[in-house]
C-alpha cells in the first residue's frame, strides 16, 4: 500500500489487492453475469449514450442519482459480499452500494467529476476496485488547476479515496486511442437517505 502525496486529499493505493487468479475469475464472472445498462446523459444541453456501461448493486434498496441519471440497485451478489469483506480489512466503512462501470474499449470514458452527491454524505469514502485492462486515472485540484496527478489503475488494484478528497479534487478516466481490452471498475460507496 502507498499513499498518493496530494494536498487536500487522502488517497491510498493497493496495487495487488486481489491476487491475479482471483482478479481473473472475478472479471470473467462480472463481465458475463452483470445486468449492464447504458443510460442517456445530457451535457451542455445535448443528450447522448453514456460512454460506458453501468450497473448499481446494493444492500439497502436506495437509488443513486448523478448527472440527471437515477439508478436503482440490484441485490448484492455473493461475490460482492466477499469483496466487501476483503475491503473492510483495509477500510472500516460500512459500504451499502457498488456502482460498476464497464469500459469496453479505449473510446469508453468517464469525464471530470467528483463523487460528492448529497446521498454520499459529508466526507465520502470511495473504494474503487479495478479489473481487466489497465487504464489511466487523472486527478486535478478544483481550485488550483496546476495541481494534477496521473496514475495507472491496474488489474486487481484498489484505490481508496477518503477525507476531504471529493471536496477538493476531480477525477476522470480519459479516452485513449490505444487498443485496450475491456475494464471493469467497482466503486463501493455508502448511500444514505437525504433529509429534505
């Protein structure tokens, strides 16, 4: 494990969180058996298919909304509960949901954003598990654009973002012209009811 030395952030990286054979089996299972969907997304008044496939799973039945998309969870699978137990060994957060992304090729991406929706709480903890092809992960400071960081998210690795990270930083998975195989990303998070 190593900490990413960025100001206003608490980010830990576990490059070999899953053993290679575990990661291989998990990828194959999730790739084939997940209820993937592709929602339309509206950016600057234009609507187009989201440039990746997604799925939401959870154990408390609460939906999750972002970018004018509301997703309703499928029940956690046995594999996800196993992953949760492994993640609890390095993080004491009681996660309730996992938002999954399938990047089918280099044209699939995720634009600049912070995981700062109200239902994630004041200081969200996000545990991001990568399976499949290695993709670049970019970070940039919200208030000082000169502060940036790039890193590779590798097969079986876990990235843990906590503290004030989502208040001060944005992140993205950019497109690439390189030929890359599919990648699955599981982002574990705690979703609560927002009081109105």
